[in-house]
C-alpha cells in the first residue's frame, strides 16, 4: 500500500507543471426552435474540465490547455454531441445546436452502439433502442449484444446478466461475477445465503432507464468485486415533460409515470436543480391462463441533481446528485384459486436504494476533479409459504441443534424439544425464510488531467469501502408446534464482510501524426477484505489492468477516403470477486437418524427416537477469492462507410468458489423393531425413554402394572457429511470472437443492415480430488454405507465439458424519419451449437472406461469411450472407509475384490458411476436453427409513440437434429415461442 | 296324468329288462395312467381324474410311483391331473384314453408347468384418495393382496415384489426401441425389491389371501376417511433404515409383528419405494436357485436404465415371475406403453387415481361355479365396478367375490395372464368395510 501511494505521489509531482490555459464560453440551443438548452453538461474530455449550462444555455469553462481536445455536450432528450476542438485562445462565443432525440433524426438507431472512444469493448444502448425492444427486465438487453439471443420477457423467473458466458451449467459462477450498477449503485448478491449467483434484475424498474452500458472487456480499476463484465444502468436525469408509458403483452402489464421537474432559480439566479421522479407498476403472470401466480414490481424513484456554480463555487463548480428508489413487490400466489384455500406462497422482493454523488471541479494543479460517491442497498427478500399439512400417523419435526439422542415430544409437554411430535390429523403452518441483504459503498476519487506537450495524461487515484451484511432471521416458522423440520440460522448474527480498495490509474493519450493516437491505460487495484469476528480475518489481493488502443486513422478529413477509420486495441487485466455468504457461512448440516421406531399404538400414538449430530461450519484457511484473468484484442475500422468491429477475448476464471464435502466416521446406538418384540409391556401401554448420550431405550408401562424394561440396541457405524467453503482448483477457460458489421444505409429504402455475431468457446475440466459417499444407502450387510470415493472432479460421469457456439444475427432496420417510424427485422441464427461431456483424469489416470453392457462394472477393453458408442463406468481414483480414512487406490482393490471378496466388490460397486446411454460422451452438434423477430416504433408527433414487437413471428416450430442422440427434437427448446407486445408512450 | 303313467310304466319295463340282463356283465379293464413331468414319472402323489366322455362319469385315483390305476369299462376317457408344487401349477390332460377290452390300457399323462400361478395378485391398491376436504391427494396408503387360487395351501415364503421401469405407463423409457421392448427374458425391476424375512413362513391356505401393506401400515382412515385401515394387514413393507421417509413408512401398527415386516435393499436412489400412484407395472416373483436378497445385492444383476443410479433396475428373469399386473393411466392411454412382457401380462387395466379406486381381479365364473362347495353361496349382481365412469370397468362374471367369500364361497379368480381380461377397476378397496 505504501508503495502504491509513493508511485501516485511521484506521478503527481511529474505532472505539476504549468501550461497555458484558456477559457471556453458558449451557448447551447435547441436546433429546432433555437431555445436555450439548460442543464446541458459540457465536457472537455481530455482535460476533464466541465460545466453545466444555465437557464439561458450559457456555460463557461476555464483551465483548458491549448491544443486538441474533445468537446462533449449532452443533455437528456437531446442527441449527445461529440466534436474535436482545437483550443488556441480564449473562446467567448461558441454556439452549439443540439438535436432533439427522436425518430425525425436520421441517426436514430435501435441496436447497441460501440463506444468508439473506449479502449476496451464497451457498448451503449440508448432509450430509442430500449423503447424499441420494450424493455421490461433489464437483462432483456442481452439480445442486443453481438450474437445476442432474444428471450421472451418474464419476471416470474429470476433474470440475471451473464456476459461472455453460457448457461448456469457452466463452472465458474459467471453470473455472480457480472457486476450490475444502477446510477453507480452496485447491486450486490454477496450477502445471499442461497448460492453464488448474480444479482437478480427483476426488481429494477426499466421505465426510467435512459441508457445501458455494457463493459464486456477489461474494465477500469475503479470497478472492483467483479469477475467478467459490468452492466451500468443509467436513469433519466434532466428536465422532461410528463411521460406515461403503458405496456402490455400476454403475460405482463406495465404502467409508468415520470417527470423531470426543473425547480427554477434562486433569487441570485442560481439554479435550484432538477428533480426527476418515476413511478412504475409492473405485473407479470406466470401463466396467462391462470393469472394468479404473479410477480409485482411497484417502484417509486426520485433523484435530485444540481450544479452549484455561484458564490463559493464560482469557477469551481460542484455537481451534486442524490437519488432514492424504493420497490415493493415480489412473487405471490395467494389469490390462486387452483391452490388449496388458505395456502399461499409469497416472496418479497422489496428494496431500497439510495445514493449521493458529488463531483467537484477544483481545477488545482494537483487535482482536477474530486468525486465522492456513497450508496446503500437494502433488500427485503422475506418469503412466506403457508401450506396445509396432514398425516395419517404422528409425525416428527426436528429443530434440535445439539448432539445426542432425543425422543420426540409433544409440543405441549416440551415446547423446546429437539424433536417435536405432531399428532396425526390436519394443520396449517407458515414457513418463512427471511433474507435481508444490506450493502453500502463509499468512494472517494481524485482525478488529475494534465497535458504535457501534446500528450494528455489523466491520473485517477481513489479509495473505496464497501460492506455486505444480512439482517434477515433466516428460516423460521410462525408456529413451531406444527412446523416441519428446520433449524434456526440467524443471518443477522453473521459478521459483515468489509472491503477496502485503493486504486490508481493513468490514462495517457499520445497523438500520432495528424490522424492517429495511442491511448494507454494502466491501473492497479488493491483490495483487502476484513471479516471481523471470523477466522477468515483479512484477505488481500492486487488486480492490475492494462488497456491500449492505437488509432491509426480517424477523423472528419477521412470521410471521403476508402479507409476512414482504423483502430486496434488490446487489454489484459485481472479482477477479484468477493465471496458470497453462501460460501463464507454455509448452513450447518445436521445428520438426523431415526434410531427407534416402535410400533404405532392402536389409538394412533407414535413414538420416535432420533440421534442428532450437527456438523459445524468448516473454516477453510486455504480459501482464496475467485479471480478472473481477462485478455482482449480488437480492431475497429470503417471502409467506405461500412463499420466493422471485431473483438477476440480470452477469459480464465481461477479458484472459483464452491462448497465441497468431507466425510467423518461416527457410530450410534440403534434399536431395531425386533428387539422390542421381547418386551412384555403391551404396545398400547408403552412409553419410551432414551438416554441422551448412550441412546439406550427404556420402555415404561404407563399403567405402572409392569416394571420398565431396558433395550440395549446395537451399534451402527456410519459416515456423516459436512460441507466447507472451497475453491475449484481447475480453471475455467472461455474464449470467443464478437463481431459487428454495420453497412452503410441503403438510402432508397432508408434501410440499415447490421450483421453481428459471436463465436463462443468454453472448456472446463475439474481435476480436483472430491469426496463422495452415498451415505443414505445401505451396504450389502444391511448396515449404513461405509466407503468414500475420491473422484477426479467429483462423482459425475463427466468431470467437465466443452461448448462451442456460433450465433449470427442480421438486422434490417428501416427508418423513415419523415414518418417518424422505425421498423426492424432481426433474424437470429444459431449456426453452430456444439457441446460435449468430458472425463479426464490426472496425469494419465483412467477415470472412465467403456464397459461391454449395462450390467458390467469392469472395462470391455475398448480404449476409446469418447468417440465409440459404448456404455461407460467411471471410477474414483481412491477410496477410504469408515475404518481407515487414508485413501487407497480404488481400481486395483476393486478388481481384486471381484474374485476374492464379492461383498466388498458389491459394496464398492456403489461408488462406480455408470452411463446407460451409449452417446453420453458423443459430440453433440445441434443442427442450425433460426428465429425472426419483428419490431416497429412509430412516433405520433411530439405527443405519443407506439411500439409493437412479435418474437418468432414466423412461428418456427420445426425440429433440430442432435448428433449425440441421433434424434430430432422441437426447435421450441431453443428459440422463443411466438410472442408479441405493445407499448404506448404519452408525453405532455 | 295318463301320459305320466305311461312314462312310468316304460321306465319300469326298462329297469326290469336291465335286471334281467345281469348274467351278461360289462367287462371291467385295468387302466394305468403314467403321470410324467419332462418324460419322467412323477414322484409326488397326484390325484388323477379319469372322466368318461360318453357318460361323464368320473373316477379318481392317486398315483403310486407315478402311476394311477383305474378299473373301468371300455370307452373313451379323458385323464386330467393338477399338481401344486413349489408355488407352481402343473396341468396334464390326455383326451385320448381309449380303453379296450383286449388292449394293454396303459397311457401317459404329460404334466405341463402352467404359466398361471397358484398364488395370484388379487388386488392392488395404490392410487390413493382425496382427503376429507376433497382438496389434497393422499397416497401414502398402498397394499397388495396375494390370493391362493387353488384348493391346496401355498408357500409364498420365497416371494419378492418389484415394480418394472418406468414408473408410469406413459413415461419415456430407453427400454423401448422402435415401439418394442428391448428385453425379452427379464423384467427391469426398478429401484428396490421387497422380500419376506428369512425364516418367516408365509403360508396361504387354499382360497385364502394375505394383505401386504406397501405404505402406511396403520389405520389411515383416522385422518383420511376415504383411505384404508392397514393396521390389520398381515404383512408390511417396512425397512426404516433403508427407506426413511416417515410419511410413507410410519411405524407399523402394533398388530403386525416385526417378523412380518418385509425387507428391502435399495440399489437405486430415494427415501421411499417409488411405487407409482398412477400406473405401476407390479410383479411378484419367486427366485430360483437364489434369494431375492442375494440376487439384488449382486452388482452384476443391476443395470442402469438411464444416466445415474436413480434409474437402477434389477434384471429379474421372467421365468421367476409368478404374477404381474400392468396398469395404464386412464388419462394417458394414447401415450402408454407396455412394460410387462406378454408372457407375464398380455394386456393392461385402465386406472384413474386419487379417487380411492383399486385394481381388482375378475372371477373365473365357470371354474367358481363348478366348485360344488360353492353351491348356494355365490352372490351375484356385482356392483362394485366402475363401468359407469369414463375408462372404468367391472367384473363381467357378475359375481360379487367379496360378498361370496363372506358367504363362505371359494372363489377362483380369472388368470389368463392378460390384465385386460383378468382385472377391473373397483370403486372401493376390498378391505374397506
């Protein structure tokens, strides 16, 4: 850390040189009516000097170094203007005309745009594109990315982002590593105890999202706690008319209202700022035929933004933004008449997000901008399920967490009993799972933009503190007397996970000749995680990241040349993902064994004895944080107006989080039914006692007529599973190519053609030695199973897989500015869809063999089980036992046992994993398939616009062929079913 | 009256004529019937019936050293014999026993092991019922009734019970290829099989039954009035260290001794035996040369019907199968496929679950009525079937078996190895009083 600070200080000193500075003043007007555009943001990109236009559209920016600069002017509702400006003197009158952003403009696009100024893959989707796809869930934008596949909208299933990765079956927790931010507020799923998956986007209102940025490449070091990919959702900020949006499709209804209020000026003519409010109601039905099980989203958000430029802030403006957003809603099946009366299942998905942000243009020689960001997110994910229960006999619910033998007790006789006996009959109970994740983040960041000669240098130094905790109670029941088995696990008692990060980045822009430049970005992020009160203590990591972009040719002067733009870019970086609570604090396992099952009495009374053995949370001192190594190269060029962007990437996820199993030997006392036969006390007169520590049973005569009898029982030897946080020692490799080709507009028909697509490759083979034992199974001798298999990559027939896909889309967009209408036809094609199961051992170990038939356990002699169609058997590399925990080579002993010890052979056979399909390891190519989606958006003057889409509107219901199964199946498993939706937007 | 008088006179005259012919007696011949099994004289004592084809007069003689001896007049006879041995039925019929006054009169009677069984599945209750409010389905009650369809005691000690994969008639299975079953000489018994405890003698008297609770061996009617009281079951499938799901396996009623608990071995996965409550293919088998326990605990007898242990099946030789019943889901008849081989069950019985219905065997009307001891005891006009509901069925014999049994009758159930003919869907479980 000290070294970092020293480097930063050195760089600052180097840059503390003085150069000639100029001021730049101007007016921003609406091109249409020449009215001033207030609240427009004016930015000189390289020197990071900025200002906000006043009510007259006027602005002044000082401290601009001489030379080339890029002027960027943006304002809500207008097309962002970006232009090169060469500053040689003070500029007092500079008039800028901004175009209103609507479909009268020829430049309107409904696809993702490449951020051409970025040195890594960074795409932006603006409101026009979002309106055109009728965004309901934020993750719906995935279809707009190169090779993106359109999904029909739904909020009743969990929606997540998953950039440059395949489905949930892939290793590496890809969605968990995809960061999602709303107005800079990081939505964290770290405090979840339900797994290592990414944050759900269902409860993010989409009606006020102005733009979505997707950073698929190597991000800046200011972004931490990330794997691969960042999605930034930016809401509307600025003055807007009243806007009402109504959306309908077969399963979803949405209504929203928003308005950006200009709050006027103070007496001193200072702006009071802008207040944006948005209210949205969305309901999504699981099944349109039974619109009762639904997901609701009721969200209100408000944000205030202002730039203080007067008085103390004269010349050193401070831009301030504060926002708050509250959501009520979630899944609810309460009203479903198909369910049993009185039963329901509800899951809250409430959230409260708040943020403040201040950017202060200090313009000092040692600092240009100082930024502060603070945000918090609190979620209430309480789920309640009220069920009706019934039982023909007495049933037992286990709640005890203490080790020992317990007889099930009536709740009335002992409400705190470890095992509660619920009498036969009918009852209702409401089970709750209370998760209340909370996270906050504070960021302080200083920028220094300096120009040394022609070289622009921007240094960023920042520090960030973020923390995750959970205030939920975990699982509980509203009435423990009738609750089913559960153990309390209070999430609120788990320590917060705190993380301190310091980051430093230098962004250098070096002009090369008249038309080119080199942009070099180097950054380093240091992260330290503190978990107070936990054995994990402090964990530190360093994440270096580099981006380089060489712009060979670009500029206005090349607009008539053949090659109008050419740029190459390359990136490499590392990112560290903090763990989730499901990894840090996995719920303890409880082994609950019924050790006494005496006969049911004639009045229905049942008695059960249990042995409870808890296995506590296992601390893994070797646990490290999951990391992602990302590399990317790309080229962007413009040939005769055809814009081509190609990026190749390679991502490697190492040490991904997972939960592994270990097995311990233990013994318990078991009382068989036959042992009770000798008891002379009539069944109906019996009660039973069990010794808490020995498990010895005493039968007592309730009538007192006969003396008590003691039943000793027998000793059972068994294994118990415990889980612990672990890292996957085998890396996950992904690489691919993404391309976007935008052809020049075909003017006679006002049509743009875009080809986009991706090639994606995934491979992961788990080579860790993982233990598994079928502990619920019996051995041949009728006692609990006592062997543990140690498998390379676990006890699945395959310990890895490879995937390769090629998706290609062609989009025809016809835009008729005069008609204010835009139509698009997107044909999505899966040209290649390949997958294959893999089974690979360590250092030539034979993990899987071909077997001659489905009843065999030993090899057929066929060496190639992958390509030849054969049944297979997969063996553990080692095995251990109840008696001897030292792993022994499995195969040798297994073969020997076949003749010398049939009982051992039959018992060990339970550890052999067999396939029963001869094609399990065959290459699986799915034949190409296609789907066509149609969308249209039409503006009706300034007042309204209407959008309609039809997915799979050719109603492709064909079949695809699998080379693995050699069978055809319906293409509906791969493409969205025919679906349509309509949105009307009103402005007034 | 006159007419009656003339008939009486004629009859008297014929009688006098016969009496007058006493001096010209019919020759009585010694006839030997050699009872053969696999061309060898049978060692067991068998009753052989020799029935005159002209007079229908029957004679019965027991074998001695495999031969039964009769003294009859010349004529054409039919020799028949039935042997119940080791739970199998051997039948022999020789319809060409032609006795002559001058011949050797020695005949063979070949005994063929019958594909029908002495012990049959009389009833399978598995579909569950609705709870008292009619809101939820309760299916943790199931039983099978084994019935001795013969006049001699049967020994079922070595019997075992299995369910053939897949669980439901309309479930896809890779045991089917091109519309045909891929197995011909075995049945893939899924997940686990049950057997009677070693040392427990399971005897079923003639024309009697045993009830085996397969789930819920308690009085289920206390909570679910539509269910059945299995607290009085004769046996119970209960092995709580193997199948731990207490809802399906509550501790059995104290009236069932622990020696009457059946044992099992799980070679598949799960906490309960996955007996379908919709459309099982259920079999009873009797292992030869081994025990069910030893058979399923030998890994090489188990095959995996899909990827993973959840699909593990024991390959039970079809020759071991004593009886089976194939049930098709009434709501998925068009998608249902056979799981039992034709030699076990050539048909199927349609079934609707959740309503308390049961699969019940039809009565072999001719055979039952032929039993002399049933005279006056059979109850007709059976109304327990479900012919009045969609995809329902009833017993075409019209005999109310349960009422007849209560009346003291001996019922012989139909056993043609074809469930379509042999079973019907009964409205209420027979043990439900």
